[in-house]
């Protein structure tokens, strides 16, 4: 019996920052997936991990990321990457969230950084307002930058369940990264990987047993 649906934010309810990374790499003549490669190297201790746990400032992240990029042969500042993080709202996903909220508890677990406006790291007044409206739908939002813990640490999923007052086996969890879905599945959650939104929504509909779009 499903009692809660828990959502990642970036790449699920908004377009993926990986799309912005790819455009940036193309524009700058960088190797494909260069940015993701940096973020995947020493994933628990690199600049990205430190920033998402608020263990470094934006200025420090800018410098640390630049060093990691230079070690791989290219000059990329951390601040430039932060500018790419705020995606566009996916209306169909938001509609699904609203329909789930009408029947279940809904929560959000987001790996984010203390940049931009609010949990969604939005930039610009209009986008910030749109993101804030979506964030207001959740019963609870867990932000890595506020609690000093980030996915895929199993504790962050356990915290979400405890906060919502549900067991992992009564939850559906959506994320765009397999590495973040694995620990959720190991805890007993039904997991959905969001690559193509339409496919993910079909899987969500099957999991909850009612139309979500």
C-alpha cells in the first residue's frame, strides 16, 4: 500500500541540469560529459560533494572546482557551473505531483547548494516564483545544503520517511540518477528512474494505481 511519493527536484520536476552541462560543453569546445566526469571523481569528497553539504562557500567551490577541472586539462570555474543548475519546470510532472498530493503524503529530497533562490536554486524572479510554487506543494522538503547530508547517503532517505511518518516500503521515489535510486530501493522503496518524463509518469501511474496526468 503506497502512502507517500517522494521526488527529486532537478531533473525530475525540472529539466535536467545535465542538458545545460552538455550545451555549455558544446559551446566551450569541452569533451562530452566533462563536467559530469569531474563530479563523478571522488564523489564523496570532491568540490561538488563539499558544496552540496555546505562544507565550503561559493567562493571556495569556485576555486576547488577550477582545480579539479584543470587537473583534467581544461579551465572551468565553479561559478560557471552553478549558473547552469536552475532548470525549467516540467508541467506534466507538477500535475502528477498535485494528483499524488491529493491522495498521499508528498516529499522532496534534493541535493542542492546554497546558491540561487530557495531549495530549487532558481535564478530570476519569474523562475524563482514558479519554483517556489512547486516547492509549496510538498509536505516536507529535505535539502542537502541544509542538513549536511546528500544522496546517495542512505540516511537521507530514512530521514525523509521518518519526517513523513511512513515506512520505506510504503513509498515511491523518483530520481533521474541511478546512483541515488539504489539506496532507496535497498531500503524497500519502489523506485522510478526519470529519463523520459512520459515513461516515468507511466511507471508512476502503474505504481499508485490512478491517472497522474
